[in-house]
């Protein structure tokens, strides 16, 4: 309908309709404005720290009044002063603990945001099997309590590998950890230092295996002694020092020469990268007595030695430190079918003739035939 045909009443109708539209827009604006300052428990809001008080922090979050962060909600860690964590002017994210009270103030938490982020990070790191670092904050029954990302975790004693310290000395120590369990609903975090160390040692073993070569000199700690030799920790990987490689002289048992905890320098004999085995030698670090005797003895020479060991086929006689010569049973006497113990005994000092001399082959053969019986010292 054209405006020229409208009656006076119709004109008022249009005006009233336009006024209604304006009033609706204003209403919507006011409604949106009211929603803007509506806060609900569990939400995350951003605000500026405006004042630090003795019992908490006041924060401007754009509400009717300033939000309040109680001191216990500033940090999950023990505080000397609130100012150690937040400063005036800091713009941070806060978790709404309680909605507005009668004064329009909401209660906020800073530590809940840190905890939430911490749980997200920990769960991702657990998924990735990452190694994290955590600081021991308390020693409790059955293990220790650690702080990590504003959260508290527990390390059972069975998963702890800290040596040489008293429980009190553990507090404040930062150690590597693997994440065993995360449960946000129960606020449960279980960690393991043992698994972290195992992984670290595995990486060290790989590095050692890739860098060691036969002939290299290495130092390490004696960590275990067995009848057949000793195990040397080379910094994450144990090498075997066989009893035959401990000394040029005969060794009855490795413990006669080595002690657990002692540090020794050895030479690498063999590296088996596929099996992860390393063979070591301590005697190779000493002068080779077989080379030293090349110019000291010759066949037909009479020498003095000490019986070290008796076997059914003869006796081993030490003729030089680290060098044993074989005295066969048939060379002990002119009498046939004689037993070695009928002629010599361990510890006996005697004179013998060198019948065969091959030091490069580590073979020396002796004989008592032709030696005066009076030359059997102690015989």
C-alpha cells in the first residue's frame, strides 16, 4: 500500500512497528551483554592479575567484580610467597571453582589449569613412551612422592634406583622417570625410575657397541665375580673378563685378584655387536712374559721351577712369572708307568732340563731325566 493512501491510524501503526523493532534490538544487546558476564563452574576464563593479597590474588576477568584466587589454589607446590608464582599484570588462564556469589565475585583456581595441562601432557608422553624428569618432594612409606607439571606422583620403592643416599638426601633430587599409570579421575600418577634407567642403559649399550673395537683400552668397575671370570661395567654395558685373561700367572679364582667395586683398565679382545658381547683382557695390559723369556732360555738348559699343578699326564712347573712349562709324566723318571704324585707335589721346587722350547707357541717341555735326584729340591 502506498504511503499516500494511508490513514492517520495506519501511519501510527507503521511508527509503532518501527519502534518495536528498535526496542527488540536494544533488548538483544542488553541480553548479550548480560551473557557476556555470565560465568559457570568448570569454565576456563582469561584474566589479568590486578592485586596480590595475603590470602590470595584478585583477577580482572571482565565480570561485575574481580575474581578471587585463594592462596591454596595458586599452586600445587609449597609456596613461600604468592608473588613467587604470579605478578601484577600477568595475563593468565583460570578455572572457575565457584560461580558468582551475592557480591558478584567468582572463585578461581590457577593450579587447576596447570594440573589439567599437566595431565594432558603426561598422557601424551605416556603414549609416546617419553622419559620425563621429576623432583622428589617427600619420602613416604613404600616409596617417594615427586612433583611434575604441578602434579604429584608416586614412585614405588621397587621402581626406585637411587644408590648411596639416605631417604632424607633424596628430597630435592631430580631424576628421570617413565610413566606407568595416569588416572585423572582418581588424581593418580605412578612413575618408574627403574624403567627410565633401563632405557638409558640400553641407549648407552648401543653406543658402546657401535664405538668399541678390538685392541682399544677401556676402564670400568668390577660389578660381579664368577668362577669363570669377572664382569666389568663399561658405562652401561658389561664386558666379560675371563679368568684366563686376568693375569699371565695362573689364577685359582678371580676373587684372588679382583674385588667388586674396584676399577680396572683392560684391553678389548672381541666385540660381538649382534649378541652384544664384549671380551676383555687384563693381562694384555701387562708385559708378555713369553716374549721376555725368548732370550733367557734355550733347549738343553737346566733351570729351577716350582710345581704349580699336577694332572694325570704330568705337572705344570712355573719357570718364570707368568710362564708355566709342562713336565710330562714320561719325563719324570726312567721307571715306566709311574704316577706324577709319586715324584712331585704342588709347591715343590725342582731342577729340570728344557727339552723343547717354543715360546712363540707358548709351549715349553721339561724333563727330569738326566737330572741328579739330589737336584730335586725338597724332593
